């Protein structure tokens, strides 16, 4: 009795130590702590800085300087001839000199073939493209989190099936033992039931390990401590029977879904902006063929004494007009590189469009297959459960063998496992198709 009470207390303590983790909480945590997503957010700061720098190129540069120097010349003296050939003795000497100066100046680009304006436009496109890419990354995190979450729930349900199976064989073993004691069945049936119970316990341990592995994968993806205890909350309320037809109403024909995806997908919009940015790069490169006009200005003063520093001031303003006559074909090379970059960006856009079409088509077909698999698996569970009952009753009446009972139970267990796998595979395929359509919601979790 004491052992039972102690076990109950330990079980209650374990439950109290576990933390509840809903799917909404998991998605919210992933959007905040996922490493890959945080890196994408950090990279966005680079694009913002580049845009700020692009606007800064329109402003004049300004710098200031102050200088002081000191010099001492020591001369040991000597002799030398003067203009008339007389030898003149030069005594030793020491001369100190100091100089103070301050000034400021700068320059401004007045015209550079509109390269600075195009550079601003390019960085605006790049920043917006990066922002849209981040939005797509958030949707991918939502999908990946739900995928990991479903894997844990799937493994948890499979573990429960194994737990129920152990209970079933425990009861069956006790029944066979009692019937053997009464002489109704042979001793071999007892050994067979005992072996089957041991196999069921082993399968339960394997299912438990699989569950712990999937849970650790989820916690690692969320950036949580894998050593802490978490209990996942089933978002479907443990419902194993669903109306798959109602889920399919959210999806139209493939051509319509492709149009929706091209309108919604953040990565497609991001690539379109990348093409525009590459086009601006071509304009920047071509500006090297045009003349440039720049201005410069400065003010400075210097003196050998501090109190005379502002007695002599120098003001300077100048303009420079430069015509590119020959640049060793470097300008032509830059234009060619920009053109290739633009063409490659267009190719990437076309490739992404084709990839989206493939994802939509394949995702829809996979969802249809998952729906069919779930419908079939649901019917198989009903048939297998009824078959197990029949074989169990036949064995109890002495008209059936223990092998028939074991085979019927294996069929029933496999049917249950197939249904659970098919159920969460259907949920996963549905979310994957929604992600391909660009419909996964993420803002409400941020």
C-alpha cells in the first residue's frame, strides 16, 4: 500500500513539474527565439544601414582638422667661404620653430550620372525585399513549428497505443494463466502470452524513446531547455475522427491556387523587388559613361604663435567637371556585370514561379492522398477492432487459437497506428499547402 501511495505522489509531483505548452505558445516562442529567424532579423539591420548610407551620399562631406608641430635644428657650426672667397666661421646654433593650424573642408557630388539617385532606389528595393523575405521566413517558422509539434503529438498517441496494448496483454496473460490453471488451455499458450507481453513492453519502451526524441527536437527548435519537462496540449482536443471534406473546401482548383500564391507569397514579391534592385544596378553602372561634377570647399588658418592664429585665413571653393574618356574598359566591365546580375535575377524569379507551381500541384496531390489514406485507415480501425473482438470471443469459447487472437491484436494495433500517422500526416500536408499558398498566419503570434 505504501508503494502505491509513494508512486502516486511521485506521479503527481511529475505532473506538477511539467509545463503546459500549447501550439500557439510554441509558435510564439519560435518567432522570438528561433536562431535562423533571429539571424534574418539581424541581417535586416544591414539593409537599413545601406539605405541610410545611400541617402548620405547626397549630402556634402565635412571634416575638420587641427595641427601642431614643433621642430628643433641643432648645428655644431663650422666654416664656409662667402661670396668673395673669404673663410667665415659659423658658430654652433640651435633653432626652435613651432606651427599651429586649424581648418575644415569637404566636398559634394553635384552630378554623377544619376548614380546616387539610382543607388537610393536600389537600396530601397533591397530593404523592402529583405523585409518581405523576413515575412516569408516567419511563415516558414510557423509551418516548421507545427510540423515538429504534430510529430510530438503523433509520437505521444503512438505511445498511448503501446500503453493500452501492454494493458491488454497484461490482462490477457492473466486470463490465459487462469484458464491454464483450470485446464482449459495448454501451458504453451501461457508461454506465448508471456512472450507477447514482453514484446509489448519492449515496443512501449521504443515508443517512449521516440516520443522523447521528437519532443527534444521541438524544444531545440524553439530554443528551450531540453532537460525541462513539458506537456503538449492537443490543439484538436484529442479528436481522432475528423471530417476531411470540410478541410478540403479551403482549397480550389490548382490554377486558382497558383494565382493566389503568386499574389500572397512574400518570397515571390521579394524576388520581384530584387529584380528591380538589379535593374537599378545597371543604371548605376551606366552612369560611368557620363561626365561628373563635384564641388569642394575649405577654410584654414595657420601661424607660428597661438595669438596670431587667426591673422591669416584661407578660403577655398572649387568645382571639378570630369569627362570619362578611357577607363581601360572598367566601366564596360561594370555594365556587363550589372547586366548579368539583372538577367540572373530575372531567371531566379522565373525559377521561383515554376517552383511555386510545383509546390502547389504536388502539395494538393499529397493532401488528396493523405485524405484518402486517413479515410481508409479510419475504416480499417473499425474492421480490425471488430475482428479482434470476434477472435477474442472465439478463443474464450475454445473454438479459436491463441495465434488468431495475437494476429488480430497485431492487426488492430497496426490499424490504430496507421490511423494516427495518417491523421497527423493530413494535418501536416494541409499546413504545408497553406504555407505554399502564403496563407499561414503569423502576426497574431508575435
